C-alpha cells in the first residue's frame, strides 16, 4: 500500500494550530496562577512573579510541547489540523535533539518582529526559521492545492 501523498502545512493552518495550543495552555495554566498568586497576579506588570510562575508559564509549556512532539510528532493543535513535524530530509521522525532545537528556535524566530514565524508564509517548503534550524518541516495529508512533499531518503 502506497503512503498517502503529503503537502507542507501552510501558514494559516499553522496559525490555527498555534491558536488551539495557546487556548489549551491558557485554560490549564491561568487558573493555577490565579489560585497560587491570587487575582493580583493579573494586575502586575512584572514578567515573572516568582519561581512557580516561571515553572508554570515557561518551563511546563516547553516541556509539554517537546514531549508531545516526541510522542506524537504534533501538539494538540497540529493534531487537530492533521499535521505533524517530520525530519526535512527523510520525512521520518525527528530526533529529540532536532525537536529541542526546534522549540528553542521559536524564540529566535519571534525576537525580530516575528519574522522567523512569518517566514512560513513565503518559504517554498513552509519552513519557519525554527524549522530550518532544526531541519524539520510540518506536513499533512494532501487535501488541497499546496505543493506535494518529496523527501530525499537517500544518502
């Protein structure tokens, strides 16, 4: 049986997936922050209000995203759009190192006015800078007019 043809997941599909992930993270973390720090937490202008804030707001989401990528090659948002992260060269499962670099690459992509994330809209393989750094692409089963994916599985 031949595998289904794949296409690169485009900018707007990936925005939608990110919004789903953001809503899920906020739904889990915001109530915890409110219970721990009280309603005054939301009035503060401080970026980080304590060690628990740092763990819940920065570390837990990072760990969750990387663990989802390791286990499922996708976050819940990417699963909702039937997309997954794969190795850009082989189309196979990325290494854990690639996935960690990909996550850290989000910061590099976001710092200069989100240009590295917007890059997905213009790149022929729909790679953001984080994908390029990690050697990954985001694909889904072909269902539209996007360019089909061809991987070089040889040396």
